[in-house]
């Protein structure tokens, strides 16, 4: 019989910001448990309870068979709990060894240790997870997925018994997830238990032994591996079916709006040729996940381009940066757009009309009229209960911020919108709302290029998919050819 390492029963928290109504979770030694839920389902709060920063109002927590007497877990690190968040807890300009052994919890001071000894110990830990890197390597020289693996190694070095991985999968490629899966399997065989929280159950179905479904602060159901089913989980997450496909792929288009011909950049891009039609949604999957650089090389004009051109609406064009692309009615929503393209010192309505703000800012009376109109026009769609044009942007969730960026471009009426990982960090319902917006905008004649590592979303949303590997277009799949198994084979 499996031995229980953690039990949380009848957990309740009731205050203005946090609502947990009836959370029941248990975890066994050597088990990988997935906590799956939409936004505001309670996943983040449970993580905070486990890391000791959130107290509970009611309920009981048992760790290693003993009841926690306090209303919170004190010193979770000493109790064998290690939490990994999507904001990395590593110091980039220090080595792997330093981050694992020298920098410890609540201390940024280096302690004197034998450098050879900690490098040797780091090597042993890295070999345990089959990670072939030099322990003297700087953290900043590793990829993001590799840095998360270093955090797992650090957890092992601290003799952690429970590792909590909180929503880190956004932007992970299939290869990255498979690598992480193998590492987790290796560590769970040593008796370490895992709790993995995520919005998208597809990312972790192949990793978990069991899933606990959360909804609105309540535990809904436990599912074992032989019960994992996408449709069943979707229904449990929201209590309704998600079978309806909002974006219906189009099989034929009339007007070619963009053509990229024989693009070669010395030392970088071998051969990229693409075309885009008006109202089409073209997906680009870059196996190597270098999206930002890919866009710069394809659309802009770095030195070293050879015999290539970008043709927009029948005319060859050249632009050096995003601002020049804007003149040709090409809009861009970067992956970090919510940080760099949302202006927190402006109101909601000012953010939406930002592209036109310069033209009307001199006329205060007209500006205020327009701001009032924009807010009333979009407040219902943005799920805002009040008509306060001065509502603070920081109060809005990720979905509404993404909507603001899309409405901004809708008002500007571009020909093409390029989006980077637009669904990252969004739950199932939020994705559906963005699907509705994309479908509405494409009916207005706007074309989309969606560059993403989210294979299931690309397959679900796009009319055609271009797969780029080794700096060249390997395949272009039309609607009839779109299949997750075929993508995996490629």
C-alpha cells in the first residue's frame, strides 16, 4: 500500500482577495500529482500554502503523517518542501555550482567552501539527471528549460522530499517537456514526490500519475492515469462541454497579401519562403523556438540578406524595425507585450486608443468623449463591471490585457497582425475568448501570423502551419494535413 506524504483536508480561506471553499489533496511518496484548474481555481493559493506564505482559516494539513499545528507551514525548506516558480530563483551571473550550493534560502552571501568539492558534487547531481554541462558554466548561458532543471538539482541537493512545480510550461517545446519528464521520472524513482500546477492539462498528462481537478476554490475530482481524457477533463474544469470549435479553418483564399521569397541570411537562415492571404491565420512553429530573432530576420533587413524579398500587396517593401512595419499596416504583439506594450500610467481607454491618441490629444473635449465611448463600447467584452475610464490597468487580469492589445490593433485596422505565443499562461476559457476575437478580426479582413510553441493551439486555430527547423521551412501543412501525430513525427 502506498504511503502518504502530504494531506490537505477541508482547507478553507475566506477573505476579500482569496477564496478557497473545500480543498482536499493528498500526495504519496514517489508520486507525480497534477493540480489542474482554470484561472482563480486555487492553484496559486495552494502553492503559497505549501511554501509557507499563506495561512489557512480552516482545515488540516498533515506532513509525513503528522498534523501541522499552526495555521501555516513554517520553514517549508527544512521540512523538505521545495517550490519552483515561473520566475526563476537563480542568479544569472553566478555558476551552476554557486547557485546550487553557495546561494541558499534567505541568503545572498557566499559562504566559503572548497570549490573543487562543490564542483564535484554538482557533477554527481547533474549526472543523476543526465545533464551534460560544466558546473562552472554561468546560469545566464543556459536555456530557460535548462535553468529549471538546475532548480530541480538544487532541490535534490537540499534533500527535498516534495517538489512543487508551479506553472512553468509556457513556451516549452515538445523536446523540453520530454526532457523534463525523464528527469522527473528519474527523481520520483528515488522517492521524491511532485506536485505540478498548470492551466493546460495537455502539457502534463504524460508526466502525472494522478490529476486533481480544481474549480473555483474547490476540489472537484481525482483522476488516475487510465482516466485521463481531454474531453472529460475539459468538462470537469468548467462544468460544460468545450467541443465547439470557434475558429473554423478556411480552405481557400483569394487575395495574396504577403509573400516572403527565398530568404537567406548568412550564418542564420537557409531558405524561407512563405505567403499569406487576406483573412488567413498562418501558424509558424519554430522547433528551435527562436521566435523574436526569426521575425527580425524574415521581415526586417539585417545585413547579409541574399537574393530575397518581402512583397506586401504586390509591392516589394523593406523596413528596419517595428515602427517602420507599422507604416505598412503590420501590427505586432510580442510575447512580452503585456509588460512592454501595456502602459500602466494610462487609463484602460487610453491604452485601447493609443495608436490614435497623438491625433486627438490636443482636443481635450473630443478626447474625453472618445475615451467615454471606447470604454462603454468595450467594457462588457472586457468583463469590467464599472464604466470608470480611469480604472487602473494593474487591476485587470492577463486575458483582459491581451484583449486591450487586440482592440488597439482593431481600431488601427492593420492588414496583418503578428502574435508571439498569444495563449501562454491562459486557461481554457481565456483561450476561447481570444479565439472569438481572432475570428471576428479575420472576418474584418485582418490576416494573422501566429508564432508559437503550443502545438495543440496552433493546430486548433490556424488555417495552415509552417514548420521551421534548422533555419528553414521543412513543411507547410494545410487544413487536411493538420494532425498532432504528424507534427510530432516532423
